[in-house]
C-alpha cells in the first residue's frame, strides 16, 4: 500500500474523506498559528479537482456546512497550477531538484565569504533572524525572538542552522529542519525554513552559498523551501517575483496552498 493510500485509509476511518464534484478530498479545521486566521484545510484532493471550476465551487459548497466559524478555505494543490478567482496563493512549497548553476559574472563571490555550522552561541542571532523572517512573511504580526513559532524551530531536534560570515563577521543564516515527512505522500525531506542575510552588498552570493551548504548538509533528502504570499498587494507582488525567480533557477513548485473566502 502506498503512503498516500494509507493516508486516505486513515482519513476515511476518521470521517475526513469526502467528495465534491465526483472527486475525493480530505479536510479538517486548522487555524493559522501566526495570524490566528480561522481556516478549513483541504490537506488532500484528487489531482483532477483543481482543473475543474465546477468541482472547486462544489468543494466550497460541501465545506460550508460545519465550517461557519472559519474565515477561509485552504486547498493543497500539487504542482505549479493556477486557480481562478476567488482563489489566491497563500503558501507555495518549492523543491531544489536540479543541478545548481554557478553564479553569473555579475554576481562575484565576495572576498572573505564563508559558511559554517552554527554553534549554541549563535542561537540568539538565529532567533532574531527567524523572528524577522516571520514578520516579513506576516506583516503586522507581533513576532519576537520568544514567539512560540520561533521557539519551535530553534528547539526542534532536527534543526540545523548555518551561518554566513564575511571576514569572520556573521551576516546571515540558513535554518533547516533536516528530517521532515510529508503527511500525505510519506516522503522524507529537509525543509529550508529561512535564509536571511542582513548585508545587501553580499546578500545574493551569501544566500547562494547558504542554500548550497544546506543541500550538502542534507544530502540524500529533497531540500524544500517555501514562499508566503502576503495579503497586501505590493508585498504579494514581491513574493510572486521571488517565487518566479526561484522557479527560473534551481527550484520547482512542489505544491501550493490556495486560499478562498466563502
């Protein structure tokens, strides 16, 4: 039995496997841990469902009874598929699955740029960088170094942080959760939670070095990252530009969580 079939068997036993427009889906309540936004999460749907506008309408109609307290529906869609309005992307997962290309002539590697594993002495910096990343992803949210979301990452037993330095001075980090598992497919992967570099002058080269070091440190497992799509239009456009740049480079879209109001 494949992992997805086993997942669907468990979902059916729990009463979570349903049907809309002739396609199966699995849904349950799952609120956003950072914004508190009330959500119904469709963690799985038949891969054919997103291609049918009638099925998407039927899905929202099927979820409405019992979901009155939720503000939105989140739908996991495999691959780089675009959904019609009112659906909008909320969180896109990307996979680094091609041989990386070397930096072009316009992106020289700065003298003195190195990447090393973090030590416990680096944890305060890592917490600060993670907090900044979450604030960037969720504008208006009060996320400090002690936020539970930050603490969960830092204290995770499979957390691996890497520090970029220029002439021995820390300028940024990459933090990876090295032993994650997809709840639907059962695939094991490494999740690149965040890369952040303070120094704009070395940012592009430092991020490339951090990503390469993260891939090397987690060799044998796919390296996956994500792009959060904010609600504010300008921030959303920037996030989409980041995503398209990743896809044009060494990454591809694995799946995306699309959001729709009722």
